[in-house]
C-alpha cells in the first residue's frame, strides 16, 4: 500500500496566525489526495478533495478561504489554516487515493492547537 | 448520502477474548474498508473488503454486500488491539464515508 507522511506531527500557534501542514505520498504518485478533520471522540469528516494541478473541491460548510489547499505535484499537497482560531484546534489527516475506487491510505495526522 | 452505522459504540474485553464488530450501510457500495486508529491517531488499513471474506492473522472480516453489512472479527484479543475501529464505505463516484467507530478497550 501507499506510504503517506505528514509534517508537522503537532503544532501550537497563536490565534490569528497561519499554519501550513504538508502531506506527502512517499511511494505513489497521487493525482488525488483528501483532507479530513477529526475532533476528539468523533469520526473523520472530509474537508476537501485535493486534485493535482487544479483547484480543490471543498465539502459543504468548509470555508475555502480559511483552509487553503495546494496540490502542486503528484507527491505533495498542503493545507494552510489561515487566521487560525481556537475552534480550528483539531486533528488533521490526509489520505491518498490509489486507484480511484479502491483503498485509501492515510497519513499519521497533524494535531493543531490554537491558543 | 450513504449512511454508515457501527455497533457497538464501546466494547471492553479481557485479554484473550473474542469479539465481533458490525458495520451496516444504507446503499450498495464498491469500496468498504476497515481501519484501526491507534492511540496516536494513525489510521491503519485492516481490510479492503467490498464483498466476501478475508483473514489476516487474528483478524478476519466478512462483507455481505446484498444485505449491506460487514463484520470484523478479532480473536484472542491483545492489549495492543485497543483503539477505535472504523468502517468506511464508498459508492461509485462518491467520497469515502466513515462510520462513528467502535472504541475497543482490551484489559490485561
């Protein structure tokens, strides 16, 4: 299966600042990556679908101007949380779509705390 | 969209016990995956099983697509099996939808 990394593993930032999270597909060229958010004791919620070379597709209710996604290469997608607020504190997880309809593989996640 | 229900929500076992986790879904699917989320948050792929039966060591899974459910069996449980088990499904052309998970605690 695909190996996916994320950086950083955890980050603490002050309210009003921006934070960038990287998602890398280490052994697979991914035209599509996904970004999820998970709050404590809850399931994963899809935020957006990241397509290499084109604009991301955001789920309903997700602010695209706040959560900026860039998928500039087949191995890297980035999520930037702009003007972060404490309610943005969460666990952010990316995944790689291998063959469109089959298995997804997930990164280890990034824990964001906004103070 | 498709609905995914997992049961039980919580399960506490003694080491060595067996368990069965269930996933019901509301529509036909062409992708069903079981994941284990460990205490550090990493999602580990257990099975890709849109239909049929698979086994991997102490774990096995069965999906009955015509009846829209899947079962995950854990035998001889160990403390390292603790964590949250998620079922996730996808219909053709749609996104992966997760259930709410089963929180498993295995006590020594």
